């Protein structure tokens, strides 16, 4: 009995413990589910907050990103431009070096050609002289003549160029200047031989100037100024000579020799070309005056014809008005009496003939000036006709 009670108590206790454990498990499961739900909700909240934060960060970093993108693009464009400019600069430097090399080659060729003799130097000087004259606006065969023959006391002279001046004047330009000593000085390796070469060059220029002065071209040409022009085909050549002989210019002018280089000869020829333009304008002014006088004569003749036509028209209008007046008074008045007598005229009435009241316009501009006494001037158009009645 007691055992059964004990067993029953144990069974009841076990049942109560089972119920308790079941409730606790249910509560634990409920808490787990609540915790799970809360965890899921928290994750969603965290995700939403992360999204909002990410959006805010992107919004804040958007301008920075755009600025970085623009900066990156500008850097790329700058680099591209730098590469292009570097390439262009390299190309320009290469072209400059090529041009410098070509210039040096041409200079060496020219120097070598000039060393061949006076004939080559003379032809080169003549070509330089011709180029300067043409650049100044002068024409060969018109404004200047090359290799012009001049009769001299000791035989014929043949200057390089004779320039024509307005009014029939002429002056001579000589281009035969030796450059051998100058070229030798340029090739000298030491200062001593170089300076000695420049001194020989200065003496050569002075000797040529004296020989040119002795030819006295101004005495052989008609209407020539008393000087001759000595052309040196380079400023460096003349500068080297005048540096060693400072009195070269003064001596040349005393001997009636004007020493020029391409720059100073260009100015001289420009002055001559200007004189030719003034001369041509003067000739044109004379022709214009002659044309004006001839035109005035022809206009006067045409004005006389116009006056004659005006007078003829006025006479014709006067005669017409007289005819209309006579026709109205002498003929049509009698003819209209047929209408009063009811003569069949086939509905053709006699028209009214009105006189012409308009007059021709006088040519006032052709009227002579009014006399000093104040008397009225007479026009060449005649008086206006009166209307016939």
C-alpha cells in the first residue's frame, strides 16, 4: 500500500516535473522565437541604417568623385597636349637644325664659289645689285639698264648699272668689289693673320674706290649728278673695311663716290622710284587738264545744241497754239453749226483742241554771268512762249 502510494507520488512528481519541463521548454521556445524575430528585425533595421548611411556617404563623396574624375580627365588631356607639344617642338627643332645646316652648307658653297676668282665675285655682286633694284620697285630696261656702254677718254667704259632719273638724268652704280682678302681673313685660324687679312681687305676697298673715282662717269653722261655709286654686296664687308679705315667714307665723298650696301642702296633707289612716281603724276596731271579742257569744249557744244533744240520746241509749241486758236475760231465754230442743224455725223463729235501751256525748261547753267551793272542776264534758251487763244 505504502509502495503504491510512493509509486503514485513518484509518478505524480514525475508528471508534474514533465509538465514543468514542457512549460519551460515552451517558454524557452517562445523566447527563442521572440529573440529570433527581434534579431531578424534588428538585422533589417541595421541593413536599412547601413543603406541610409551608404547613401549619405555617396551623396557626400559624389562631388569629390566628380572632381577627381574631372581632374583625372584634365591630367590625361594635359599629358596628351604635352606629348603633342613635345613632338611638335622636337619637329621644329629638327627643322631649325636642318635649316641651319642648309644655311651653313649654302654659306660654305657661296664662300667656296667666291674664292674661285673675281669673275664669280663680280657676277654675284651684279646679281645682288639687280635684286636690290627690283625690290625697290625698279624695272630693268625701264628704270635702269645693265652693262651700259659709256664712251670715255681712254676708250669705252661699261658700268654695271646706269639708273635713269626723272628729267633725263642718269647715274652709275658699280658692283666690282674684290672680297678675296676678306675671305682669307675669315679662314685664318689665328688673330694675327685674320687682322692682317682685314687690313688688306680695307686697302682693297679703298683702292677700288679711288679707281672708280678716276673714271669720272659724271663727265661721260648727259644730265648726270657729279657722283658715282660704289656697291658693296654686304654690310659685313663694308663694316670690316671702315673699322680699319675710319676715314674711308669721308675720302670717298671727297672723291664723289657714294659707298653703299644693299640696305642703303635700297633707300636710295626707293627715293628715285618716288621721284619717278611724282614725275608720272605730273605728266598725268597735264593729261587730265588737257582732257578737262577738251571735255569742257564738248559740253559747251552739246549745250549749244540743246539750246537750239529748246528754241525749236518752243517755236513748234507756239505754232501749234496758233494753229489751234485759228482752227477753233475760224473752222470749228462754223463746223459745229452742222450739229445744230442735226446733220448725221455718225456719232463722231469734233474733239476739243486745247493749247499746250507747258514750256521747255531753260538751260540756266549755260547762262553767262550777270554784268557788273546789275542788268539782267540773257539766257540762251530764249523767252517762254505765250499761249494762243
